[in-house]
């Protein structure tokens, strides 16, 4: 979201293995088998795959009829018991609950994504549904899912007709001394991350995702499957406590028939498991777009940080960025705020099309506020030949605004327009359900010159914000001299940060000054077959390997002092590889060539706050370079 702009203008297969059940209130539910205790009952839900670090969720009902949930990873407690339940205008479903039934199933979903850490996904989860009645007889179902990546739960009010959800009792309980990486809540999620402890963090509201370390385990808290039937949430905390409670971000929830809440999700594992997780996508509803052949991610030439509105209003300037995209195989050019009053857009689209480039166009959210506006504006985009829209200044996580998301997502899909949300919510599984969403901002990104991201912020994103979906950080704007790291570190963000559309923000002069940057950006993809965290720690740095076909791309972003960075290459598998690496040199970026095996370690001398990139391809007698520019454009 521009900090200084005006405030105006899949395929899926599901296999369900369901256990023996009895009928309760029209739903199939087993007798409520549980472990009886002195003070209540306990139910355990375990991940389908057994391993030494297997996850187990424990739901407990105490003598007062109040529910809690805790999580173990292997033999260690990852999340301590924390309350569950919700309160409506008709019933308090946080205590006085009585168990009425249980059903279990294994959910296996194979699906193909259009963006993210890997395109082919398989989610296997154990699901347990526990049914309860409150003191007045109102029914509430608690649905718990456990996979090898995390634990999630949500509530179902199957008999609801109308009314209001006033609050949830939902919370997560961390040990007080757990390390914490938290960002203060902001409706557009554009705040710094800070490191503290679970109990030592200041009181107040925090945004998603929130990361904690408890012993050998990491826990990333977020939500998934938010829609217009509910409201966005945040975490509230009292200093001195390890409890983080789920709180509605804006207003209450209006009930209009049977209600299913969003998932309260905890991604759990070691640091590699966190960074490589697709759990929040796995929980989300399946794709609502049957034919995704028109959805094409890619690199974008974005000129806002190279001149602001003046460049957006200039046809000749935009043609130069189109020429650059064409010459370097970038399929898109984005025209940002300022173009709407100009009459040359048809000419630019025609010019770009002749050069194999498609145009993306910026607009405000309220340009699409009503159904009538959407019909007119999106039809105009189609008539102009626009390939996608950047929708900005959304600025709310109320139920009303999530209904707007639902409507806009369907409308843009119907018009076959790609989408980039700015000033927005976090992805929350949106990109699985609506795979034409290429990226979302929801981050303190490179647009900010003053008060912008620190190197520590950037080094935290691979373990927090970017875990839950594509992140439009907009790197490469070296002309602003506001980046908190070296040129090679900036280049590494093209790999370290995942975004279905990478909006590269450099000026044409900047690219010309850095030919090795140009060469690498011409070939780096924006979609991936595999992703591996090679090494790193939140706030310190991340070395990430991503595979596209037969090539691996390596990006290393580091915040510390000058040192020799060591990157084990075990992810390569069998066979010898040719490596072309780009790092900081005395007079700019330099490229080096090496040959390695998977048992080798790549040792790289890096200055302070630096990094490097590398591309690795099979080493064959006739192969002298890994260079293979991406397709796109006619350059």
C-alpha cells in the first residue's frame, strides 16, 4: 500500500475415511469416546503419519464444562492447555458444556497450486469432530485437524439461524520463556517484527503470523479460511502472561444461518518445517476456479519507486518499462496510481502486446465497492486488454469487508483478471481457494523509505509472513538508497521471498548499472516445484533453495558481520552440478562458477549485511552455463 498516495479512487481430490458413527441432530457422530479423568474428559487427535516428532492435540473438558486444547510434538509440550469456545447473543458456549458425540475421519487432499512453495500439494490430516450442548441446549461442534505440519480447530453452529457472535474464548498458551517474534496489529499488516519472549512481550494486539520457539519446536500462529461469514481476527496479550487470545479485529459477527468459523491454526515443527509449510493453504477451501489455464504468474516491471505518479502519467515512460520487460523476458508491466485520468491506456496495451508483454493496472478498492461498479470497471479492464489488477487501500478486516473480498474474488475470476491485493489482509488460504490471486502485500515492504523494514525484519519474513502465502515486498529499488543491506542481499530477495508475481521496483538506470543483477533476474522464476530452507534463524537471515524443473536457485539473505557462509547442498540429490554464483565484490556484483555434488558445502565469503544468489544445473560435458532466460516478451 503506497504510504504517500491519496486516500481516494485447481484441481482437488478429497478422500474421506469416516469412522463408525451414530446420529445426533441430523449429523453422523460417534458415541463420545474419551479418556475419563477425575475432573472431566479428554480426547486425543493424532496426525496420520507416525514419527518421532508426531503431533498430538489434546482436547479436555473440565468439571465446569469448559474446554481447553493443548499440543504435544513427540514427547514435548508445544502448546499448553488454552481455552476454547465462543459466546453468541443467545448462548455462552465457553462453559457448562456436555459432550454428545464424536466422529473421526482422515482427510487426504491432492491439489495443484498456481503459486507458492511448491505447485503440487498433498495434505493428509486427521479430523475429529466433537459435539457439545450448552446449558440451554444450544449445540456447538469443535472440529480439530492434525497433520504433520500443524494443528487447527474451528467451531460449527449447525442449528444457528440468526444473531451475533460476540467473542471467542479461543487462545494459545505458550511457556512464558518461549522466544517470540511478533508484529503489532495493523489493519494493513505493515509493522516491524520484534523479538522478545511470550510473557515478556508488551501488552496489546498482535497481528498474524506470530512465531514462537518452545524448546526444540517452533509454533507459528495464524488463521485460515476467513470469508464474509465471519470477521478477521488478531491476537491480544497481557504482559507477563504466555497466553495469546483470539480477538475480533473489527466488530462482531452477524449470523445468517448455520455458521462455520475460520480455522485457528498453529503450524508446528522445526524451523525447516515452518518455513516449508503449506498448512494454512491445506486447510482452506478447494479452488473455486475449474480452468486455471489462463492464470500465469511472472515477473513484473513496476515503476512507482522509479518516479511515482509522474511516471505513471507518462505514456513514453511506461513504454520504456514495457521495452525493458520485453527485452528481459518479463511477462508483465504494472501501471500504478495516476493512469486513470489519462487516455493513452489502449495505446500502451497495444504497444505492449506487440512486444509480448501484458499490462497490469492499479485501482482503489472502492472503485469496485458495489456490484454495479464491479460490472462496469472489470468489463472495462477486459475491453482494454488489461491482464490483471492491483487493488489497494482495502484497510479493513471487518465482516463487511470480507464479504467484499468474496464478491471481488469471484468477479475478477469471472472476468479472468489476475489479482494483487495491497493494504490488505494476510493470505489466510485465499490463494488456494482463488488461485488467480498472485500475491498480497500485508507486509512492511520496500515501498517505505522512512520507517521501512530493517534487515532484521526482512530476515524474519521467511519464517513468518511469507510462510502463509505470497508476499509482495517489491524488491530491487536500489535507486532509493534506503535498503538496509548490500546489493547481493537485495538480489537474493528474488529467491528468498516467494511471490507469484514479483514486482521488481528498480529504475531502468539501476538495472543498467548492475548487469549481473539483470542476468540473474532474467532467468529466476516466480513459481516453484520445491522449496527447502537450507539454514537460517528469524532476524539473522535465511538461505533458501527453490527448484524449477532441473535447476535449483539459491538465495541467501544475511544480517550479521562479515564471515564465511556455509550452505550444505544435500537438497541437490544425486549427480554433479554446475553452479553460477553471484555475490558482492569490491566494485559491484561478481559471478563465479563452481562444480559441486550434493555432499558438498558451498562456502561463500560475505561482507556485513550481505548475501548471495546461485543457480545450479546438471553438469554435462556440453554445458558451460546454467543461464536460461525465462520465457516472456519478444526481446
